[in-house]
């Protein structure tokens, strides 16, 4: 992503969060965490950015993808042990790799909530938005359209964040925008 695209995304983020969106993001966060926890996060990270939040969110998302692969491999190995044809093994492995896991939405919700909170922390902490680690991660891994989906979703019910980001299913390979 070019510097100009990053700067444009940072401006859009600052306008949304600064134009009352920050209060809505905070209200949504308070649906999931205690007020004391939210206040402590915002106060302690003032001016420090959101590097740790971005790293943990990325680890959750990457772990979710890895878990799909592990489950798919186990299913393929089980079918191989049962003497099933290779095409059945390949089909089952690929299917299981792409089918949403029962707890996948919750993992994605946690990761996307961390990213939205990180953007809020950077904005309220006076950090330069183009240096915001959560913003950078979103732009690098998801692209501008998904970044905008996350920001708009952060102003509504956070339970919808994974669906807005297409986190309900994992397809192999990088996403394109």
C-alpha cells in the first residue's frame, strides 16, 4: 500500500473517530469489557500506540487460519488410516479447511474488536494515525475496503465485525482488494 493510500486511510479514520465515532466505539467496547478495563487501556496507552493490540489481533487471525489447516490435515489423515481413496482424503481435507469452525466467529470478533480498540487508542492518544499499528495491519492484510468495513462496523454491533470482514470462512491464500 502506498504512502498516499495510507495517509488517505488515516484521514478517513481520524474523521470517523473524531466525528463522534470514537464515542460509539467506546460504547461498543464497554459491551464486552468492564469500564475500568477500558479506561485503563485508553489511559495507559495514551501516546504509546497499539502495537501489542495489533500483534495479538494478528496472532488470533493467523492462529485461526492455522487451526483450520490442522483440523483439515487430521481429517485427511484419519481417512487415509481408514483406507479411503486419495480423492476422498483431498476433498475432506479441503472442505474441512474452509468450513467455519464453531468458535471461529468468536476468535474473529476478538481480533477485530482489538483492532477497532487499537485504532481508538491511537486516535485518542494523539498518535499519528498513519503510524497506528492496527491501522497498518488492516491495510496490509485486508486492504482499504475491508478497513472501511471494519470502521463502519465498529459503530454498530461488534458481533457483526467478523461478517463485515469475511472472517466467517477461511480460504487459502492472501486476500485481494
